[in-house]
């Protein structure tokens, strides 16, 4: 399978590059920038860190702009010193949308691709800015050497800001025609937005009550590429919240992702939906690599370790994480005192989960060591095991809160994107905008995207390994019943 | 930079003299309260627990067996004669990691009864 490539940057980086590339005189221009690679299972993303502004004489501007070898060399050396790769960017002030490469542009990039890779150890990335609508296009010069050096066209360029803006390469991911099942959806935000949303690769981490609902609603709105990640099996105590899961799923020892995929497919409106499932944990190295192939992630897990991994990834690899959760507070007699649910988008420019107090890093070591499931440890601990209250009528509110964040972030209704952290209080039915800011000691939000040079928080995950072993070690009778059940489901879905 | 090297460097900057021994980073700390107030107490962290430092702080505090704490969930440390005590640090990520860790351990040592 061909490896996909892409580029991602933050809003402030985009603005700085636009200032350099779109001068007031309307001429073409160029500049350099540094990037770090973020290597997923199937996609490599160049994460742009900072522009390297040209000095006088670094480029010759006439009808077309030309870069000097001195500027390229200075940029490549700066990239090498910072353990980065180099990006060569130029503008087409009159252009709109994804730009095809002209012969001279291709020749220029090709002529420096070998040299830059030689100095930095990383492929040159070429980018073009279309001035009329500020669309980006990009390619990685990652194939062949010498005269045979060649570029792999990127699939998309993502800008993570208060709104996520994506320029799509229609050659790789053509905009699908909206079908009659999506009429009401298209009427809500228009064809252009729909064509953008349905192409996004979205990962849902956690296929519990919230994750399952999120996945099937994304599928219903027409998304073509959804991955659902969870290693757990469906158990009896999940059935009061896992809408769509049945006692038969418990008896057949079905995984949560199997059920989530089944329900998502049942609700999907895309002509050819690709609902992938993964029984990995995001805390495992392979699960983490899988996550890097996505444009947006929904965090639907409550354990500290996976939340810590996702919190870090949002900043180190520029994959925004839409996060939320519910807290139910009870009186001593077990009756409900209150419930609150929160939602926020974890991304550069917004405080991280630690700063919003949605993640206690002090608990992560316990989770990594498996102590949160260790009865011996729990017996000796003073605070006991968390009770984990949740109810189906309220978990749907968490789903709604996450999806509303997602819509604001993607569609920006009325021009307003990411609303910031929100909290809904059930007892008084108040919605609060939480005034969280990044703390001075924050290890995540102020940092440049590190990509593959990030600190690795992943590792072996005993609970995931145990669950996978349990899922496969089933008697042949159950395996046979699963096959029959799958057949029946396929026939039912085929009829609908 | 992360991991146990970063941890050692950060607490060295605080004058705590870290040294590695048998899978632990051992250093000395002077509590201001409790039975050990005013004396330097050796304490340690397992190198395994420092793999994700500074993002993830360690959980277990290793102490000589003669340091007893009022309430504790403890296990034998890999260092003979020592015990490791379960202590969850609060508000991690709000201060410089080395300073926050030293302050946490100093607080735990302040609970010492002997």
C-alpha cells in the first residue's frame, strides 16, 4: 500500500507564513520553514515548526520568484541543527484551491531535494500557497535519489486553529457526491462543508457508551473513514449504557469495537463507508502509530494513561483531540446530588487536559503499572476504587457535548469556532464557559510540535493483552455462533 | 530531554546529590517537619518509574526501613532493608518538575514518626 503524506501546522504558523508569502505588491514570493516528521502506521505528516524568513538577496522576484542556493543551504543547516527537515514554500497569489506543480516549480524543488535530504536526513517538503483562498498544497520529495528523485503528493494540508481548516488533494480523496440520505445534513451546512467533513479521518478512542454513540452519529452524517479503538469485550454490566449491544453479544464474547462497527455501519449514509476497528490500546506503540493516521480524535476514555497519551499527542503531533466526560455526585445514601459533564478541544492555543484539571498526571504511573486494577494495591489504598457511576440518559449528553464541539471546530457556525472548555450542570441546568488558561509550568501547550522526537508515553499494556487473549481463546461453539450471527447481520444490513 | 537522566539533572540542580544504584536514583533530602526534621534522609526513585519523566511523575517513594510513616501502603523496595511507599503527587504540571518532586517528597518525609 502506498504511504500517504500530509502537512499540518498551527494557526499562528499559517499566519506567519502567509505574511511572508503574500506581500502587499501581489507578487509571487517564497520562504523556508522547518518541520518535524510525525510517522504513523500509513501516513507521514510534516509538522511545520517555524518559518525562516529570507534575507535581502535570498530570492529574486520578477514575474516568477527564484530561490538562491545560499538560502537553501542556510535553511538546510538550520534544519540539521534543530533536528528538523526543511520546507520550501512559494505562493501563487492568483491561485485558488489545491495547486498543480508547474514545470519550473517542479524543477526547482527537484534540484534541491537531494542536497536537502543529504544535509538534514529528511525529505524536502515543497508547499504552494494559493493566495485567493489561502489554500495549501504540498508534496514530500521522499522517493528515489539523484536524477530519479520524485515527490509524493500529499493527501491534505491541515491548519489547527480555533477552526480546523483542511485543503484536500482531490486527486487522492475526491469529494464524494452527497446522496439523498444526507439531504438534511447538507442543508444544514452546505455542500462544500459536507465534502470537507466526510473526507476527514476520525479516530474514536474508547467504544463505551459515549464512543459508540459518537461513532454511529459520525457515520450517520456521512463520514467515510472512521476508526474505532478499544480492547475491551462487551460485558453484562455494559448493557445499561451500550446502546445496540445485546445479551447475545455478551454470550458471544464480542468486542466493543465489533459492536460499535456493526452499529456504525447500520447507521452509515456514505456510499462506501470504511469503518475500521482496532483492538489495540492508544497506550501501546502500535495503537499510537494508528492514531497518527487520523485528522481528528475523539477521546472517549476515562483512564489516566490513555488520556495522558492523547493529551500529549494533540500538541506533539497536531492531531486535535475532542475530549469530554461526566461526573455524577451522590449523597451518602446513594441518591443523586448532582451531575456535570464537560467538553473541550485539546489543541495548541487551548489549555491541555492537565491545565483544565481533566487529567491528573499523578495517577498515570498507577495506571501504567496496572495498580488501578490490582486488588492487593486497592485493598491497601486509602481512597479505594473509583465507583464509576454513569447512566445512559446522561451519557448521551456527553456525546452531544463532544459532537457540538466537533461541529463548532469544523464548521464554525456564524464564524465562531472552538468555544473553549464547557461545563453543563444538571442540577441547575446551567452551561458554563470555563475560564481555564495554561499554567506557567505546562509541559504541553507552549511547546513546538515534536512529532517523532516526542517523549514516548506508550508501553506494554497488560489489560489490553489480556482482553485480546480472552477474545481469541473462545470455544469452537462460540466461534461458530459468531459466524452465524455475522451472516445474519450481513443479510439484515443488505436488506436495509 | 526526559527519563532518569533528566530527573537526576533536575534534582542535582537543587543540590540533592543524586547517584544511581541497583535500578534506583538515590538522593538526600532534609525534611523541615516530622521526626527527621533537620537531618538529611536518603530517599530514592526506581529508574523504571522515570522512563516518562518529566511528563509522568513516579508513584513510589523508596525509603530506608527505619523511616516509618503514619499511614502508608508499602511494599519491599528492591534495595535491601528499604520499603517503597505509595504516594500520589497532586497538581503535577503546575511547577518545575524537579522542584515539585522535591517538595512532594519533603512533605512525605514530614509525616515520618521515626
